[in-house]
C-alpha cells in the first residue's frame, strides 16, 4: 500500500513576509515559500493576505501558483482587473 502524504494549508501573511525578505535578502521569492510549505505536505489550501494595492507586481505569480486570490483575498475592485507591474 502506498503511503499517503500529509495535507497542509498555507496562509501567507504576504505583506510582512515580502517586506522582511526584501530587507534581509534584497528580494522575495514566493517559489521558496511554497517549496518550504510543500515539504510539510500537499498544500490543498493556499491563501495569501496583503494590501494588494502595494503588491501588484506579485499578482500574476500568486495566480500561477494557484494561491486563492480573486473573490476571497483580492479587494473586489482588483479581482477582475489585469495585473500590471
């Protein structure tokens, strides 16, 4: 019988982690955050919270990683707007 991987939920305080990474390392990698999360288990729930008006440049990356955005995390006025860096 094949072993089942644990399931995990990821809730990212995006604003604070992005700012802290920028200050400490000069850049922020959402790939690195999600890779670390996947070490704990299969991430079935992915959510990120921030003032998205300040982090528009990450919108496409957040969407590509299937992190819940539009209706639950983005402000309604931004949920259908195209992202522009």
